[in-house]
C-alpha cells in the first residue's frame, strides 16, 4: 500500500503539469515512487510518466494512484484547464 508523500500541480489558462510522489510504509528505505503529470490535448486530458523507466505499466501501483488522484482533481476543477464537468464523466 502506498502513502502519498507529495503532490504538486501548476496550472496556466489551459495547461497543467506536476508530479506525485509516494512512499511505501512497508519499505521505508526504498526511494519514493515519482510519477510526472503532463497536460494532454485529448481524453483523459493528462499523461502520466513514471520516473522509473521500468515502471511505465499503467497497472503499477504508483501509476494507478497517480491516475486516480489526477482524475479526481480534474473532475472538480475542470475550468482550470479550459474544460467543463462533462469532459470528466463519473465512472
């Protein structure tokens, strides 16, 4: 289970970027997992990149959590990136 360590997002009128860092409480000496978030021009309106080149699979727990957090934030603040709530349907 991952624990959120840091979340940073920066917005301008229509774009955003940021990062999410996670730590694993079961492995406290491991390097934190870091996922970069960048704007995309099509749904889901963002792109995730794990800084660990061996962990790009969307099923990696850090990628799953970063996706969940980003979707949550964009669902409640779509106007920050020039979108509307209709661009973020509820699952």
